[in-house]
């Protein structure tokens, strides 16, 4: 059973959601807004669990909980951003398992909104209402967002939960139809508590990762996974960038061959943060920011990194007395 007590540092969100359950005032749609990795998905699971089992007998509640925890409850549809590959939609986990080389970030697509429409076209089977959760709703394509708007206007016996970084990341017309549930970044104390309780205390030994996470346990855990996945030859500090042409070309080749775009973008952020904390050299940040823009524009990664390392080497040489 998923317990609300696992949701650390989100007292306001818990109070709003539990109050809605207590007074039986469930909104047709909610927007869980806040940074990634701070408990939005866990809160959605807790809320879904209570919505699907409320007003049921203890026996029926236990059966529903088993199906919910098994991920196959007939009245719950959980939507994740997907990659499109050979006519199929793959979640991030499925793409990783298929060794799919990901060049663009995943999206919520029009086909998935149509799946929601079909799902809500029938009445709930075991519960008083159907529940739909849309993770990273801010990744919706324009056509998907417009299609979802029609569903929000007439949801029927259903509750939809949109999870996004902020209200401004969605169309105002979507936001206006949702009750806003705010989620806050965690304090240092709460962040450490969550990391220790989830078996990720090792993250606390990396100040740069904690700084990048900015109060998000999920981001901190993901960052350590990124760091662990980097080839050993790659510099972990901007102070160890190559000065020779041969080194720059070889590192660019390693990055292009071994890191997908998402990991390369994280590596850029890590190097920027590490350098700013160490020596606050604005010119290096600008070079790395140019790298980020080029990667987002789908410029050939090997060429991007060759230019990056050569620019950094030139800057380092110019700064020598």
C-alpha cells in the first residue's frame, strides 16, 4: 500500500488533496505543479489509490489495492511521454530496454490523447470514477494539447491529473480547467531524509550534484546515475579539459559514441555548475551554453564537442601568463 507518509516536505499538497477526499469535493481535473523529482508522481499515486478505493468495503478495497499496485487497475490510465520508433510509441524505460538511440526528448502525443478519449468513453468498471494521470504534461504536442482540452470540458465520471513543472508550461486554457496543487522544492534536511530513506545516501557525498538538484531528490538520484554512466576518460571538472588537438578530438568522439543527447545535455549543466562554483569564469559558461544550444538544435554532436573543447583549449591558453 502506498502511504501518504512517504511524501516528505509537501504538507500543503497533502492537506489540499486529503481535504478534497474528506469533504467529497473532487475536482474534474488537477494540475500537480512543481519541479521534477520532488514527489508529484508519488502524490498522484496516493491520490489515485484513495480515489479508486473510497466508499468501498474493506474486502473490495483490498482487492482494488492489489490490482492498483499491480499496475492493471481497469479504471486507471497512466500516460507517460513517449518516443516514436518504427510506428510504435515507447516510454523512456521501453526505449532504454530496446537500446534506442534517443536524439529528441519524449512527448505526449495525439495518439495518447485519443487513448484517453477511448478510455473515458466507457463507464468505470470497479470504482466510482475513472482516473487518468498524464506525466510531464508540458511535453504535449500542440495537437495533443488541443485534443485534451475537449476532454477536460466534458470529463464525465472521471478525474484527470496533469503533472507539469508549472502552470506557465501549459496552455492557459488547460490550466483554467484544473485545480492547482503546488509542490515545493525540499529543504536540505528533507532532501537528505528522502535520499537516506530510499537507499541513496551516497548522493550526499557529491556537493555539485546536490547543488544541481536544487531540492529535488529525484533529480539528485538521476544526476548521480548520469555521473556514474560517464566514460572514465571524460573530465569531471572544467579544469581538466584537454589542451591538445588530439585529446579534444578523441574526447569528442567518445562523447558522440557513448552518450545520448539527454546525457550530453546533463553533462553540459554539470560542467557549468562545477566551474561556476570553482572559479566563476563567465567565458567558460558561455562556451558551454553555446554547446547546449547546438545540441538542442540537433547539430552533429561530435562536431559540437570538437568545437567546444577547442574553444576551451584556446581560452585556457590565452589566460596563461
